[in-house]
């Protein structure tokens, strides 16, 4: 433990930090970190993204070459879609310097943390999942303020040193977020219901409207706030969501099936006109929603 | 037609208007009408509501007695839950003066318009449904600005005179809303999908979280904007929603069942890990959502 702890020597203010992936989440994090560390380096696949990040002042330096971008960095953060993170984790180890803190921003954690387990021993891994975002995507949508006030889940491994975890949490606090340690399986179970299920519900709602009422031109004149809010997250980035859903298949499937059962229970009460039971069920749900968001 | 037309003599500015029901929608409408007509009278079941409406200056006069409140009025608007409206429609005819415009604010229209058909011939009926609202309810939540910019559906009957329809639309415009004529069956079909379905989806989501993840205290620390927005309308007034659902049973049941099919289609792609089809389906849905809300 003593030896491991020694490996992470820096404080955030002296750190060279590399963000791999400069989309909404990575670009925003880079911008939020400016001024909190020695240097912020961005790595993007496309040259235009590199130019945009530099032009917007979100990074101090940027490159399209991963090896160059992470070389000599104290902290490297993977801000790509989950399945790209998984591939990068299998390749990046040898490019990182001794004691480098390697974090990610992926929305599912079990597969990522399992892959992190296989990193070479000189790397300090820390799973991460900031509970914030927007429906827009790409560097154009980057907004350094999105992390402010958000909960930022971290999933340390048994091999993660206390110093590495402390440095990761210092970074989280620097961008205005609140670190919260949750193990990977538990976080995947929770987000399946509170994040991935709402996304699929929103998608099913849009899909239903498209299959039925959208044929009536008047629908666009009367579409109300309820539909807009309930369907909002259906506008989320598809590449990101496909990766999230496919790396949390079992838990997402279970959450959706539970929700379908709840819908069948409610619609049965409507169909049979069971007023008393419908009132009891809806009152209980309303009370619970108020407890969730006082 | 000529005879009917003569019956509605007033312009809004000279009208005595009675709002029956001083909850969120009725109280807000009363407040929005002040200054646009001669007198605004409120009718509420409870004396405390009468006092609150007067204290807040939402009405010129208020009473708990329906017969007294509607006597001599040029326009009467029923702003009670749908099944209360149905009962009031069967009783109110003889209390109304010759040529009185009788409107309602109920969210379902087929049953209401059918009941309006049986009103005595000296009454001019006009179904109404303003596409606005809030999750709060009661006179305390009344806000005269909620109608501004909203679409206000009107469903005239064959017996409704042109003058009565024009007066109704003048009232709609006076509170800042845009009148849109839709027949009752068509409006009930459209709102089943764009309003009642989102409500039941939000309820099923809350219910699912309650049955599963709510047992974990950490869930409250990470619950994100997606869940909050998708579940928002589950906080709607239960009395109002029970009446809406039970007076639109067939169309709501059909919309929910279509949505369950869409969810089953999407979760099947997740469960089997069919990446290409999942991406295609979610991309198409995202594009449709963007067309709906450019």
C-alpha cells in the first residue's frame, strides 16, 4: 500500500491532464479543468475537433495522436463512448507513465472496471460516471458549467491506491461536482432504472406518437409540455446510448420488463374502469414522486 | 341560424362571466379574464376557496351557490374535473339565461360534447380544452399567465351558433391563448397519445423505481435530470387524471398498448444485443423527436 501510494505524487494544481474524446462530456470537462491544473491536453479523432477545442480555449494543447497526447500525463481521462473506452483500456496501458491516474466518464461501470483490472500495475485506475449531460452532443455543445452541482460517481478498484482516489476526487471537486463512491455492479443496477429506463420510455413514447397520431397535422399544434418533457431524453446521442444499453443489457432488460408490468397494471385499471383502485394507485405514485423530488 | 345567432348578443367586454370551479385552471382563467369583461364571478364548493379567490383578486365576486353564481351570466365556464362537468351539465341548463354561452375546460371531449347535446335549446354549448397546466393544483397554484401562448382546443356542436363560437374564441384570445377547432373524437384520440400516455408512462416509471431501486438510499443522490423530467407529470392532480382516463378509456388503452409494443421491440434489441438494428431504431426515433421539437 505504501509503495502504491507513493506512485501518485502530484496535486491537481501541478498535474498534466489529458482528456481523450472531446465531445460534450470531454470538451466540457477540459474547459472546467482549465486553471485547476498545470496543463490540459485534448485528444480527438478528427482534426476539426482539435481545432475547435483550441479555438474555444477548452484545452491548452490538443492532438489527434493518442500516444502523443497521453505521454507524460499525470491524469488521463477517457471521455469516449463506453465500447470505445473498453477498446482503449486494452491498448493504452503501455502508453501511460508510472503512477498515472486513469479515469473514464462511461455511464456503465461493470465492464469498464473489469477491463481496468487488467491494466499494467504501474497504472492507477478509477471508474467514473458524472450524473449530468445534455441532449446535444459534440464539441459545439461543450459547456464547462454542466458538472457544477452534479453527483460524480467513482468506482475504485481494489488495486486503486488511496492517493489515486484522493486525486480523482480532487479533480471531481475542482469542476464543481460531488464525488460519490459506488461499486460498479450497484451503480449499473441503479442507473438501469433511473437513467436507461427513462431513455427507452422516451423513445417508446416518440415511436408511439410517430406510429399513430403523427399522421394528423393538428397534433403539432396541440402537443403539450407533458409530451415534450417525457420525451426529452429521446434526443440523446445515439452512439453513446447504444454503447450504454449494450454494456448493461441484463439490468436494462429487467428494468424495462418491470416497467411494462407496471404499465399493464395501470392500463388494466383504466380499461376495466376500476375507479377506486385507479385512484389508490395513482395517489400512491403521486405521493412517491413528491417524496423523490420534495 | 338567424334566430340562434341573435341569442348571443354581447361582446366579451360587456359580459358577465361565471367560472365554476376555482382550482388551478378555473382560478387562473378567472384572473386572466379580469379587465377583459364586465364582471367575473367565481363558484367554488368550499367557502375557503371563495375567500381565497376574493383575497387574491382573481374574481370580482364569488359564491358557493351554483344557482346564484350563474344567474344572469352571459358566459358560464365549467372548470371542474371531467366527471363533475358531466354531472353539472345534466343539472345546469335551467339555471342559465337565454343565449348563455356554456363552455368547459375538460381534457376529454367526446362524453362532454354528447352531454352538451342534451342541454335545453336556450343554451349555447361549446366544448373547450386549453393545452396548458401545471403539476400543482388548487387556487393557491392559480396563475393567470398559464394560458398565454397555449393552444386552446374548442369543439363546437352542430347546434352551436356562429356568434357563440366567436364569443368563445374572443374569450380564448383575451387570456392570451390560440383557439383551434377540433371535433371531440379527434381531440380525444390525439390527447390519448400526447397527454394521457405520457402521464401513465411517468407513473409507471415512478412505480418501477419505487418497486426496485428506491430501497437503495444512494439512489436519491444520483437521480438525474432524465428521471426528473420523464416522471414530472406523475405529480399531476389525481382527481383530475382519474376522470380524464375514465372518460377516454378505449383510446388510452389503445395508446398504452401500442407503447408497450414499442418498448418490447426496443428491449428485445437490447436483450439480444442486436447492435445494428438498435442503432437504426434509436437514430430514427431521435430524428423524429427533433422533427417534433425543432
